[in-house]
C-alpha cells in the first residue's frame, strides 16, 4: 500500500482534493482551500510524492502517483456514504487527475482540469518547456533562479502580482531532483485515447495566454470528454488559479454546486 502523502486540509463538507503542478506544492492552491472552506466544502491540497514532506514513489510514474492519490482519497473518505471526491488538477496535476479518473472512476464524481494537456508529444509546447527545465537542471541552476526565470514566462498580462509571487515561492521550494523526475515523467504521458472513458462531469479551465496548454488544447479535450464544459479566463496564462483567483474560484464554486453525475 502506498505511503500516505502529506496534505493540508481546511473546512467541513463535501471534499475537494487539489493536485498541484510540477512547479507547485500544497500552497499553490492556498486561495482555493480557504475559499472552499468558507463556502461549506472541505478543501484538501496535497504535496505530491517527492514534494514537501511527501515520500517519493518508486518508480516515479503516473501509475504510482495515481495509486498515491487514490490512497489519499480512500483515507480521507473512510466510511463516508459517498466515497468519492471532486478532483481538481493543474498542469501535471491535471494529467494526474485524468489518470485517477480513468483508473479509479469510483473515487471521482466531479473533475476539474486546469491548464493541462492530455499528452506530452515530442516538440510540442509542453515538451519544449520540459526540455528547457531539464537543461537548466543540467547546468546546475538553483531552484530560486529557475523560479525567477520560469514563472514570468508562464503568466498572462492580467496576473495578480501576489499570485505571481506565490507561484515563484512554490517553484523555488521544489526539490531539484524531484522536479527532474516530474519533468521526465510528463514526457511519457498520453491519455488521449482514454478521454472518452471519463464519466465524471468535467470542467476544463484554460488561460487565454497560456503557451503550455493553449485554449485550443483544452477545447479539444472538452470535445473528447462526454460531460465536459470549457472556461477560458481572459488575460490569464498557465496559472489561472493564482493569476485570477476570484474569477477562478467563482467558476469552480458554480461547477461544484451544479455539475452532477449522469444517472446510469
């Protein structure tokens, strides 16, 4: 059985589990955890294995990460009548959320995919940024310097300065060895053929100026997932939940309150 990852939790009510991206941590969703708790939800933001105090998985793969996430959900829900959660994932966390929704559909009754992709293909925008990160690691740059160089490339023109500052801090706190393994794992990700199997109502959130996961990528995913809707946030880049937290939170809350599973 996987080791339980560390996480932060706030509030009482229906459970929403938030999965950060490769350059994040549990603090990446701090605005959402607080908003969820204030509106009658239980917000849970994990530290992905290898991040913060969470023990890495071996081998470092989406299969192992999905097993760790499923274990966390099972522990959180215990003997609750509804043993499934709303699962929110950003970037790599969005890829992982797809993996969990496909492998363990019984654990996910709502799905939110933020600034992510169904696959990383050689030469695409995600692969380009991954390659740049790996080159920086090979050059021995420290994570603070990489955060200062990378985050400004990711955000859009309407980004909240405090959100950008939090993104830089989270990126700077990632262990270099873990970031390398996360980047390498993403290069093998491809769930395009399984999108049609996702049964949970799904909200896809794109940033208008996101170069890693452009709105067109999210729009194609919305077409492939049976019960999906797409929201594009004007002026946002790759970190919409931090760049425009108020607009993002409003859309998230509306989805959580209105999206329901189709009857079997």
